[in-house]
C-alpha cells in the first residue's frame, strides 16, 4: 500500500474518451462535467458515460470528480439535487461545487470540493469551507507560492488543489461578470463568451488613444512544470490541468508530460507517492509546447513577471521553431535543428504585432515551401521568430493508441497436493488465486521457461508481470492450455477484487462556522433562496442578489491581478516604471462597438478593476 503524502495529477475530460485517455497517459484523477450545471456548458456528459468512466478509473485507483459548479436558480435546485444522487450512484468520487445551496440539500455520502469559482484566496476562507464539510479547495490561480504555503500551514488538514497548466482567466474566477453584462452569458453559469479575448483600445481621460486594437486582457497560458516540487513542498496535493474544452490529443500530450515530470520528482522524494496505481508508458515523447498554447507563464507563482503579458493574440502560437534565416520565392529557411513536415501549421507575428499563419506545402532539404494563395510571400523578414502551431506528425501519433497503463503483479505458481495453484498479487497488495485439480506428470525436459512465459502473457489484461516464482517438486509437464486457463482465471478474479475493494473518499464533517464577513454584495453570487439561507445561518447579516439575478446600475465586472499600467511600464512599483504626464487618468478600455469600461488601479492590493 502507498506510504507518504499522495500527489495527484488531475486532468480534464471533455468526454469519456478524454477521461479514459487521460488515465492511460498518467492521470491520477479526472474532472468531467455532467449534462447540466457545469462551468463549461459545452462539455456535458450523461450519467451513464460518467459511470463507464468511473469503472475504468477505479481499476487503477484513479478518481472521477464531477463539476456541478454553476450558481443555481431556485427552479433548478430540485433537478440539481436529483442529479447529485445519480452521480453518486454512478460512482463519482467527489463533486466540485460553487453554489452553497448544495450544502442545504439532502446529499449522498459524497466528498465535496470547493470549485475555483468560489474565489479562494485566504486561509480564513479555506478554514470556513473545510468546517462546512469540504474536504478539498481549489485555490485561486493568482496566489503566489508563499500564499499557498501560508494557507497550508494554517489549514494542514485541508487538501489543496492548484492549477498548473492551461488557459488563464484574467479575472479572479467567480468574480467575472463581463460576459453576463455584455452578452447575457454568465461565466458563473458555464456560458462565458470570452470577453477577455477581444480587442480593445486603451484611451485616457482626454480620449487620447494610447494603444489601439490590441488583446489587452488576453494572457498567456499557465505552465508550472518547473515548479511542481516547490508546490508539493508548499502543501499542494493535486495538480490540475485546465482544459475541459480541449480535444483528446491535447489531453494525451499534456497529461503524459506532467505525469513524467511528477514521477521524476517522486523518484528522489520518498515522502510523496502517486495517488493512483499502475505505470503509464506513452508511445511518444510528450512536450507541452507542441500542443495548443499562447506562450507560457508561471503566473504570479514567484511574483509579478513580464512573461504574463501577451497582447498579440488569443490564438495558439505553439512551439518556437527558431528565427527565419532567409526568405525566397514561396519558401523560407529557419535557423535551428527542428524538423518541419508537410502539412505543419506555421505562424509568426508581423510588423503590426498581428499573428499570421500558413501551412507547409512541402519540405525540401532546409527549405520550407508554404501554401500561398498567390506568388506573393507573406510579410515575413529574416530574423522573425517562427512558431509551429500545428504539428502534423505529433497529431498522427496521438490519433492512435498512444499509451499503455499496467498494474504490476507478482505471480506465484506452485504445486499443491491436488494439483496446482496460481497466486497473483498486485502492487497494492491485493491477492487472488486459482486452483486446479490435475494429475501430476513428470517431464523429461526443463519446464520452468515455458511456465514463466505462459503465465506472463498478460497482454490482453491491464496487468503486467513484475516477477514469476515457480515452486515445483521436480520437473512437471503442465500443458500450456492449462497454464493459460489458470492465468485468465486469476487475472479476472484480481480485476474484480480491485474494483470491489475500491473505496471512495468520505465526505467531511459539517459544522456551522461563522463566515469571514458579515455582508455579501453581488460578489457573493447568491442566486437562490437556499444559498441565502446558508449564508444567514453562518452569520451573514446582509446578502445581495447575484449579478445575474439583479444587475447593478454600475459595477466592477472584473477583478484582475493583471495590470495594464504595470505591463506598459507606467506603474511606480515596477523597477524603472514612471508615470507619463501626457497620459491623464482615469484610463478606459473601448470595444469596437463603442462600449467603454473604466479602469481602477488598487495599488494597495496590486489589483486592477474593470467597471461599467
């Protein structure tokens, strides 16, 4: 059995196929949306599909978490309660929730995880949620390593889950109302229209245009692979990959890459252990830069850094290939040693800072010929950095069976008075045996090699033989067919035993602690009467309606650690940053349709607020 604090790699599952492949490629758990009430409305799955995924995952000791993390209308509470019971009966290990109305329901004995939509940034809030029955909290992405460590030290009994990879919301999760305000599509109800990926003009109070038509709220993607060990030591037990809208090829590659990185750390850190069983072997070399990405950032983990900001595009730029060395008629040469392939997608930032993309027609030596609509070359010059945002060779590999995951077993074959017995013991200590009555017959030649070969043929199962021990009283002739039958019988028994013995996490004990504040504005996201009652029961004296239920006449629609002034070098806290006397605050963001949003810079909290 496992010793030490367990470390979990948590992968996204758009559907059952993604979930199964994530587990095959090394995930210890997956999170998936049900048919309703998930924060990614376009990634819903039936209860039957979730049951199938749970059956696959639980064989490896892997877990399935289901998102029920939207805020709920009063008219939806009964259906949400019914769905929760169905998910529990389907084998779900935990629910990710945002709406505290769920805690007022008649719940099955299922573990609850507080979604990142709960805006969890402080030890006080973590302790409150734990005392209410949550066994795990998903921390805000904006927290630093020191923030995380402080929370763990204050709440060592609470499981901390932390995003380590994928797309970033520019606003604190659960505190973004821009999509609802502009498009009537609530991020808190799984309908985000990605307001932050639009182009804006930045203007000052005199209507001077400081920046025109840039993606000023679009951030790079998170990549914390180099900080996993630091995060473990800070108290994180679950590393979460974002991407419930990503395709299966993305999930395979990114999951395998992080799984290998975690295994490399655990090889020299015995106080940690993987949260599930089995050994995953990818049939390729995982590399996160070769999947969808907008460039990478560690995102405030070690403080504010320039790698966060990328105003050029919300689209994927992919893998850096090197600078362009030479441009010819219909072709380019690139410095470096990376290989190009026919059908690759290439892109670069042009002189206006816009992303341009082209497909590779053919590769001849060190010349890359592009598919062009005419003989005119794109506006690319020598020295321009080139990226590959579609790797056709990787896609071909990932479109096939690209990993295997096996549970190691020790096999004992021994002679007993009535015949023979096979005992199979897996890496978690589960044991099964098969006995057959058989007349013993002496063999003229050594038999051990054949016995070992036949018993090791576990290719049709999810087991692999680690060791085969043979205990016989002399050389015995044993037909290969008998050995095969015994092997199949004991493997079937052991598989059933693993599934029957699987124990789901237990829910936390519920108490009635006092909420850290006495008044809740629209930022509390209270959409229904049961949530209102919950907060009142926990000492809140004033509870406003959610933004989605009662839209204020004016309000802040985003709260961001990202700061445009800092990014432009206008922040006095930034080394070398100086205000520009010709730029008069307040500053505004303008959409092309004329809608305007004011910017407020809360320098004490080092936070930017966007309001209408």
